[in-house]
C-alpha cells in the first residue's frame, strides 16, 4: 500500500530533522514542500508573520483549529512562554496521527494537547474538558467556511477575553469572505490584514489579525 503525503512529510522530518530541535523540524518540512511535494502548511513566509504575532501576544494559553501535520503547531509551541500551553484540534484522524509524531520529534509534546474531532462539537466542551477560562491567542486554519460560525461559537462560549488575538490563515486563498466581512465590520474587533503568499507558491494570500474588544454589555 502506498504512503500518504502526510506520511511522506513525516518521514522527511524523521530523516532530516534533529530530534528535539523544533527549528530543524520546521526547516525540513519547508524543504520537503518546496522541493518534493506541496502541502497545506502555513509555510515559511506566512509562518514568519505567525511567529511575530505569537511573540507579540506571548500567550499563556493558545488554541489552534486545524493541526494538519503539526507544522504551525510546532511554530507556535516553540514560542510559548514557560508553562504556556497550546490546544490544537484536528478533524482527520490520519492527519492527527502524523501531527502527534511531528510534535514529538520537535520535543514539544509537553506543551501541546492535540484533540481529534469537529470544532462545532469541541469548542463548547473546551472549558469543562481542559479547565480553561479564555484563550490569549487563537489560530484559525481549518475549513474556511467554519471560520465565521466558529468565531461566533467562541464568543458565545466566552472563550475570548478583551485583547484576545485571533489570527486567520488563507483569508484570500482559498478565502473566507464572510469571516473577513464580519471581523472587519464588527465593533467587537480591531482587525488588520497582513498580505503574503500562499505557502510555497507565488499566489497571493494573507493573514487577518483580529483583536477581540469585548461586548458592549454592562
Ligand atoms: O483547507 C485548508 N485547510 C483546512 C484543512 C481541513 O481542515 C479540517 N479541520 C481541521 C480541524 C477541524 C475542526 N473542525 C472541523 C474541520 C476541521 C487549506 C487549503 C489550502 C489550499 C490552498 C490552495 C489550493 F489550491 C488548495 C488548498 C491552503 C491552506 O493553507 C489551508 O489551510
Ligand atoms: Mg492554511
């Protein structure tokens, strides 16, 4: 039976990256995707923007929707402050199995909790299951049509606080037009756009950074 692209990506990490060295895991995935096979990791160019936003927020508690092979998981987790935690959610069990091994190869398994399932099911359970109050940082990189319903769900479940930073990948390609319209027009968000390129290509893409300002309720 033939391997899958995530499995070939994992093998490239295990072959080329130094165990425990998150930077070399990231570099080897980027090398694989530039020279062997394209894969939907955020990539090096948008990844540098992700790094700068994560470093600025310095989150004690972060949430990622859309783990895939764990590339952005490793980029975020390696920048967390001591004791910082990242919860990452993946729908596809095969992707999750690869991501667990990539995260482990990077030596970041102690600060990452990977859960398998759908955002609609999991978001309402996060407080109870993980004992979290609210997130300091949220990274959206899952089904693009879920960005809007899920940010509403995060608000309803009171998982955002004044100042929570929500960063969304692919707001141009594949695109999340309804999500963009919402965060750019809602008084509850201060939104800004970072133009870049679709991972490993010359196509235009970008990240939207939205700071939650809280509700006007008393
Ligand atoms: O589709 C993409 N990502 C999403 C994966 C499934 O996510 C499913 N998923 C993961 C947690 C989760 C939780 N609940 C529901 C679904 C949930 C995605 C796609 C492209 C892309 C761009 C151009 C192309 F020609 C082809 C593809 C690029 C990206 O950077 C992406 O992120
Ligand atoms: Mg993406």
